């Protein structure tokens, strides 16, 4: 079925295709049966270790349907304190030859209050992670207030919360990965709730010393672990650089994300968890992430290119 629909979807503008796919999913029009591969991580039971990465269901509108696509968990967001429209369109681009996407969505989302109302009336069948970020209008020095606002409202609905400091499309956001700035955010969130499972989502463009700083904070503040990684601003690995601003995802990111996962796993103590994402385009990519010690694996661009059978194919292979 998807084989027939794919040429149609791929002939549409990428954001229109995305909205159409989300419409079909939230109306229960797509379902796939997937074998259970249950895992328990940080006290949470997952039907399988494959999740949908942040950014596809930003507002959590299809929460009750993701398990029908076989996902073992879903991460919604990025959610910001204030509702915001995101960047001007076009802001999502397909690079078909490279099995890649470039996006500069800019955290378009309905804001924490509205999303809390959606979550309040949802009954998801799988664990939900909530990814939070800073609103564009909030000054960088006040970032912790923005994160705290969303965390206060949303954590009650989340199996885990991700502090996203790594999207390239909100000016200055990635500077929040620095030791001093991240410390303020983590200190604020931990003082609000010391038990809730918290993760930090990092960029693949960090060097080892920067990753070491973040792991030090994870240990100091006793967070649950890392989500590695977000999109890249590098254009290496592309057949042709289209000179489009934004974060690159998909196949050109596979090698770098595997390296980041390997390094992160070595740096993280054994009791911390690694959610691996970035360029997971095949079941073999999933196996490689699990083999290096990732606890859970998320897909986005690979799912867009492979279609709704992707999670089934992965779960049959692992
Ligand atoms: C269109 C699009 C929107 C995204 N939005 C977000 C977001 O809001 N927050 C976030 O943390 N990551 C976001 N991401 C990054 C993905 O969650 C993922 O980390 C990244 O795409 C790498 O995985 P992939 O190569 O499998 O796509 C987005 C990615 C894409 C393609």
C-alpha cells in the first residue's frame, strides 16, 4: 500500500506530505502489526526499543495512534513555553539522492499550556517522552525559566523529559550546551523534581571535550542520560550541497551519530541511559546502536524514507 502512496507523497511539498501523513495517522488510517520485543529501562516498560524521534508529532496530536505503527515509544515536542509559528516556509527540504532531510522548522508548536490540555485528554498505549526547548522570544539568559515553565506543566504526562539544547534553528540555542549555561537549566529543573527521568539531547557537532562537560553535569545532577543526537549543521557526506540553511538528518548523519553514540556510551557511567538517534536508516543501523550499548533507538528520517513498515522490519531483525 505504502509503495503505491509513496510516489504521491514524495511528489508533494515535504511539509504538506508531513501534514497529510500525520492526518492519516491521527485518524487511524495506517496500522502495522509488529512483534513485541519488550525492554524495561529506568523502570519504564517499552514494548520494543524503537521510538519516534522528536519533531514529527510536535504537539502530541496522534499520541493514541503511534503504537499502531509499531513504535515502542514516542517523543513529542519540541514544546516551548510560548506558542510559536516557527520559521517562514519553505522550511523542510528533501534530498532524495542522499536519503536526507534539511529542516529549519524553528520549534513551531502550540505551546506548553495547549499541549498540556491535549495530553490531559490523551490515553497513549506506549511510553511518551516530552522534549522541551526555549521559545524564540525568551532571552538566552532566561532560558531556564522557559524550560521550567514547560517542565512544570508537562512532566506529569511524561515517562521521561528531554532538555533540548541542540536544535540549530533557534538562534543561540546550542550555546546552552556549554557547561555554565546548561548547569543553570539543570539546576532549576532538578530543584523542581529530583526524581523525574531527565535527559539532555545533544548536537552531533560537539567535540569530545564538550560532550565530557555534559556528561559531568549528567552525573552531578543525577540525570537519567543522553539523547544523542540532533541534526547537524555539517554538510559532509552529501552528494551535492544544496546550500540550504538548517539541520541535516538521515543517511549523511549515520556515521557521525554512530561515533557520537560510541563516545557517549564510553563516557556515561553504566547506570546512565543512552537514547541513540541520527541517521538510523536500516535494521543494521539499529543493531549497531544497540551493540554499542544504546538502551533505546529513535528514528525519524529513516522512517520517512522507508515508510510505515520500517519499525516492523527492524523489530523482526533485532
Ligand atoms: C522535520 C524535522 C523536525 C525536527 N524537529 C525536532 C524538534 O522539534 N526537536 C528535536 O529535539 N529534534 C527535532 N528533530 C531532530 C530529530 O528528532 C532527530 O534527532 C534527527 O532528525 C536525527 O535523526 P534522523 O537522522 O533519524 O532523522 C527534527 C527533525 C526533522 C527532520
